């Protein structure tokens, strides 16, 4: 187990996770588990997780062998890294030994690839009947696209998300990906939910034991279309792009001010007259064309220019004060660094620092889940490739000579 300084006391303390996943969806899921106290052993191929090289920007020194992409650092803290060549028999044997005491195995191999390494579902079930095995893929383990690699950008396209993201055609827009790899991220979150549910099922019914759980990027993306999907099912027509405008609520979008952009979210009928009064356009609340949200959605083309003209007349700060006094949800459009430095983010401890043994102090996004009695924690920095190989193998009972031989053979 980890040394005393890195042992967690969060709600998942004592849970052992073997992480064979790379890139984003799987590592994001295991970071969430690790933040909440799980002991995550990240088993990396000889060349390491591909995202170690997805820079710039970089941290560290290439000549010293510490250069690491910021992308990798974003989702791999609180883990221990073991460098292991699973294509060698000795490497596969070490993985079998690692799985003996594991609660969870998570991987994102293409369907069939893990079986070819000697870890077919039947084998895992026979050797580790209580193991929760979570597999992430692009399109699922069967179906016409099962053998295709899963890339977030492509999934956003084929999953319908890109078709509703971006400015409208009339405004010169075109289908646009989200600003982060959202298909990967939501797949990682669904994976986390699946793992926890699998563990709960195992605990509540011992006859269930472990099980395989599949999460695909495509299904995850389709699932988070939520109201846009239901709109399509209801009308029989696919939604169109509206930029920052909401398909079902008006006004609920961004507007230009005299010096920037402001997001306004009039989410209830009670807020509507308060909003109108705050922007000096009380007459809009009495206009029958805009009486209800349904009316405003139908008449958005008439209403939006009237609001836009008012909001363009004063500064963002002026409108934030006026709308806050009227208790109307609003906020300035803020860049990433400013968002993390805001008083609100500071109150939630969403910017944290962690000491890396080779890279110095790293700033990272904090943990968004708050527990009253068993809080998670950022304990250790994202590991160097194979940083904990000797430590983890020693826990399996291997001697220093055993480990040296494995290293000489290129297994680790």
C-alpha cells in the first residue's frame, strides 16, 4: 500500500483500482475515484500514456526526462504509475497478480484487445469473481462500429452534439465542437457512476459478485443531449444551432454590453418583470407578445433586439449590479484564469496546489464534491512514468533482484 503520507481517508479509502486506461475518459474516471480516496494503480504501456506527449504547453525539462504535457497532468493526480509491457508473458503475469487484491479494473482497449492479452471476460470472471470490470470504448463492444477507435472530436460529430453547438447558419456559424473534450469527460463520469453502482451491487448481493460494465463515448454523448434530444423526439425535427441562446427559455443567452459580454438567465416568470424593470424597459413586461416564456420563445426574433439595445448601452459592471439587485441570474463572460481566481471559486477551493517531486508546485482544479464527514483530497501529484513501479511490485512480494531482472528484460 502507499506510504503513510499519501494514504487517503476519503469515502473510497481502501478501494483498490487497477487502471489500464489512457488519454481522457478512463483517466478522468479514475482521478475522481482517487480524489475520493481510492488507491489507483495506473498501469502504463512502455511508452506511457499518450497524453504525456500532448503538448505544448509543457512542464519540466526534456533533457532531464521530466518534460510532461499539461494535458496529462490535468487528470492523473493521486495515482501511482507502473510501467508494464503487457505483451510480454511476464508483464501479463504481473497484471494477474495486481488484480488479485483489486476491486476495480478499468480499461479502454478496443473490443477484443484485452482478451488477446489473456484477459478475456471469462478468464477475469473465473480468476477474480468479485472484480468490477469497467470497459470504455468509442461505440460499445458490439454493433457495426465496435472495431472503430473512439475519439472525442469524432464522437461529438456523429453523436449530434456538434450539430447544436455554434452560431446559427444565419449568423455565419457552422457545427462546432465544445471547448473541452466533453464526450470523453461525460463518458468518464458515467464510468465513475457505473463503477460505484457495480461496487454497491456487489456489496448488497454477494451472489452478484463482480461484473463487466460497458460505457461508450457515443452512448454517453447521446445521453447528455437531454432536452435537445427530447425536443427532437417531440417535434420530429432536429434542433438547430442557436449560439448561446437557449432553445426553450427566452431571454437566456449572452448579450454585448458597452465593454464586454454578459450572460442573462431569466429562468422563471417571476424574474421576467424584475429583469425588464432592471434594464429600464418595464414596458416589455406588459407587452402581450412577451407575456409568458412560451410567448417569448415564439417571439424571440422580436424580443432579442430590444433587450440587446438596452444592454449595449452600459458596462458589464453596471448591469451586474443592477441585475443582482433585481435578483436576476447573470454573470460576466470570464476567461479560464479569471474564473478560477474569482471569490466564488476561491470559496469552493477550486484552485489547489500540489508538490511534484520533479516538476515543483503544480496548480490544479480542485475537487467539486464536498463531503461533510469524509472529504476527498489532492494528496499526490500526477506521477512520472513508472514512478511507483518498484514500490507496487514490492507490495506483490517481488525482491529487488526480481525487479531488476524484469527491468533488464524490458518488462517494466
